[in-house]
């Protein structure tokens, strides 16, 4: 039925020879957002997260590290939106400031790990050879282990701290980026447009950069979003376990752990707010990745299970 | 199949050897900080530090082979060392050599912290870890497969939406947050304290044991099941579209038979792979659970040893984890043939 309608539409005579004027970008964007409400909301949360990460420390109503013995354990109110903790820190200000750590961490992991991994994956999937074999076997070995165990082993070698965590998560991102994009590049290089571009005399480098990479951009963006989610999650877990940020630094994971240990059972809101912040950001990145996958690559539609 | 299993198992010692060498490089060659500083504290004098090094055998060369002359470190690790003119030197009493000889006899040394036998400490903590991982994995597999199937069968119904929302929440909400809430919320609302610490075998006091293990296992398992759930759903959706499922329906088989013995069986290979992945997720997640509820298992053992740089423990647990990972992968590979007789090994 659908095919018939499609054929009739194609066979119907053109009613007007005017070329439709392209819609302005904001109309396209509004249409896209209306079609994907979940994606729009998650994108808004991601933008908010980035904004808070950049400006959070300056818009925070209180100094997140200032001790105030007179305002211990105040409940959420108009003065302290999220209440105050054992040291009288304003939890709202700490949550705002804490976004900075995660944003920085995520960006470092992306720059040092994921993007080189993507390049490695594309090149090794495209060129194959022994280097490809070595990269793939190492990626398999690395991902076979639980990330937390690898992190702990590295922590015992290099000492706790955000640097160590960054190294390990960046290596993980490197391998997951390379595995993801290698598989894509393997399929892509069989495609006809590659052959036809090659037949017009394009060099291999040009072929890769101008033809293959733009075509696999959707996969790169999807991978970017989901790897960012994992990075935020791992940073929070390690800071929660006390192996990440230095004590006292406003960080969602570390604050959650500190507040749980200090009267958490009496004041659950202290645990709730940092935890919700982490969950919301990770959720937004995951949903954004799913939506991007659906929009940018209809072939994959339905493969993630979050949209039809 | 037997030959395949034996061949795969023959790789195990090689992998474990490689893992042990890598951990030695990580723990004893690379570290930028001195272990004597970490163990002795910042105020330790030079003599005290030397005593610590002597006591733990940290003065001996790390690996049995070094190059004399320019190089104090292992030659094939440090690129600065040049090979020309230097002599290979063999050390009968290197750290790795003596560790390996003892390990082959089943002796993994004593802990730095309290001089206890590492293997004994491991065995003592094993039941708690095992029960937690076992229960979590059971929940994970049960929820992942059953709700994955239901979601595919009732596609685009409220049930399906519910499962999908649940799956995305499960991958997004950190386990440590849920586990902390497990302590905080019941205590705040109902004044119920989730028991923590201590291990009571299930045959001694079933009630206490289950109160200790069921809630965290449920959280770790259900959180770990979301990946499996998504995968089962997509695989089943593909299989349910296929011709043999339509044929099975057409010849009047019961819905349950079609789903369980026609569809699920044909979807088994990716599902079993995902069960293997879920095991690894649960294995990692149980460490967090042990830490938060102070369950005396090997995850917590690993964690505390990491903080105090208890090298023999970390080495042993790294090799143990590698063995678990390799064996789980082997079991997953072998189970393909059990679920799908068309699979042949070569």
C-alpha cells in the first residue's frame, strides 16, 4: 500500500516548476524538536549541563566551600534550595559547581580517548592489516574486564586521583570508539559511492576524509553521546568510592558519599540531590544518543529499543 | 567440542601469565610513588623505609632478566635503554620469579597489612562474593530475558513503553546511588535498617542472610539487566518477523511454544553473549555493593587493598579476575551449541 502511494506520488505531474524555498534553520530545528520531544528535552538538559559546567561556579548563590557552623543540616527552603550539609555548605551551590568537574572530565576523555579512538577505528577498519589485528585484540582484552577492576588496578599503581581515572576511562573510550567505528568503516568501504569516488581518481586520503568520514558522522555523534554518559557515570562512581577528586572538592559522586556517611539517614535530601543530578545528566546523554541515532541513521531505527 | 574446550582451556595459563606480568609492570615498575612512603607514612625515616623494602622483598630486581650497565629497569620496557654493548643479567631472586614459583605451588604470599595468607583470606571472603554475584546474575538474567520477550511480544503497548523506559533508566541511574538509597530511604521512612557487614551463611540463618543479600542483589541485578533487556527485545523483534515463526503460528502451535522453543531458541546466540556481558557488569557492580554495605567479600578486599597498596592481594585478585573472565567467556561460547545445535566448533 505504502509503495503504491509512493509510486503514484512520483508519477504525478509536477504542479509547479518553482523550486521550494529552503526553510530557515530555526523552522527546521523546531520541526525536528516537535518530532522528537524526548530528544529535544534531553538536548536541552545537555545544554543546561554544559552551561552549568561553564558558569556554575560564578552563578552559585553561596561559596560551595565556605564553612558555616550556624547553618548545619538545614532542609530545602527558599534560602537554600537544596538545603545544607554537615559543614553548612549550600548543597545547591555544590551541585552547580560539581557540574564543572564532570564537564571537564568528559571533555578530556573525549579529546584524549574517544576522538583518537574514532580515527584509529576508521583507519584500521579501512586499511586492515596487522595493526588492525593488534588494536582489535587489545580492545577485546581490555573490554573483557569490568571497568571498575581495571580502575582499581591502575589506582593501586598510580595512586588515587582524577588523573588516574582520566587515563583509564580515556583508554576505555579509545577502545570503544575504535571498535564502534571499525565495524562501521568495514561496511562503509564496500559501498558503491566509495568505488565510484575511487574510479574518478580520488586519492585514498581524500576518499577517507571527504567521502567516508561525512557518511559515518552519525555513528561518531551517537558514540560521542553514549561514551560521554559512561564517562560521567565512571567519574561519579570513582569519586563516590573516594578514588577520584580530592576530598572537599564539590563533586556529585564525592558529595553523595560524604552526605550519606554524615547523617544521610536523617536527611535523605542531602543524598538525593547530587544523585539526581548525576542520573539526569547521564540519562540526557543516553537519550540524546538514541534520538541522534534515529534521526541521523534511519537504518538503525529500532535497534536500541527506545523508539519504534 | 571436547577438543575445542581443551584448546580454549590451554590458552588459560598463557593469559594468566600475561596478566601477572602486566600487573607486575603496573604495580612494581611503573609507580611514580614509592611503596615504602605509602606504607610507612610520610614521616618514616630512611631506615624505616629500607626495613619496609627488605621486609616485603621490594629491593630485589622486579624481573628475572635485566640489562647491566646503563639500565636499572627492565630493558624491554624502558625505551631509553640501548641494547648495544650491554649484557643480559639473570637474577635468581627476582620479585616476579619468586612470586611465580610460589604461585605455581598455590602459594600467593602473605598480605602486607596483617601478614595473613592471601589464599586463605580469599577463600574466607569467597562465599559472600559468590552469593552476591550469583543472586544478582539470576535476577539480571530473569528480568532481562522475561521482560525483553514481553516487550517484544507486546510491542508498542504500555508494557513495552514501561520496559523501554525502565531499561534506559537502568543504564543511567548509577548503582551506587540506588544502593545508598537502599540504606537511606527505608531508614528514614520506616526506621528499618538494611543490615550491613558480617556474613552469615544461608544454612545458619536464612532470614538474616536473605535480608543482607536480597536487596542489594536485586538492585545490582535489575540495574545490570537493562542492557540484556534491550538486546532481547530487539533480537526477538527480528526473529518474530521471520518465516518459521509465522509457520509455527500457522500450524496452530501455542503462543508459548512458538515464543520459547521457536523464537527464543533462534535468538539464543546474541542473548547468551549479552548474558556474558551482564555477568561482567554484575561482577563489577557487586564490588560497589560490597563497599557500600561493607559486605566482607573479595570486591571489598580488592578495594581496601588498592587503597593500602597491598601488592600480593592485588596481584592475586587481578589473576583471579582474569581467570573468571576467561572461563565465563568460554562457558558462553560453549553454551551456543547447547542452545543452538547448528553451531559447530572448529
